C-alpha cells in the first residue's frame, strides 16, 4: 500500500515540476501550444466517454 501511494505522489510531483519548468521557460501562450496540446489526447477519451454516456442515457433510458 505504501509503494502505491509513493508511486502516485512521485508521478504527481513529476507532473508539477514539468508544468512549473514549462511555465518558467515559455510564455503562457507558448506553454499552452507546446505542452498542453501534446497531452490533450489523454483528456479526450474521458471527455468523450462521459458525453457518450450522457447521450446514451438520454436516448435509451427515457
């Protein structure tokens, strides 16, 4: 259990460090264009799944 918590916290820490370094190196617009767009594909499947679930419920669960 402790190994899982340490792993999750280390991943969160690494992400925070990457974001902080990116914000220091680039302007906000450059940061959004270069960094956020690279990781946008990670967010899209979750968003699409939520939207499809909502549409499915609306259409078939009346």
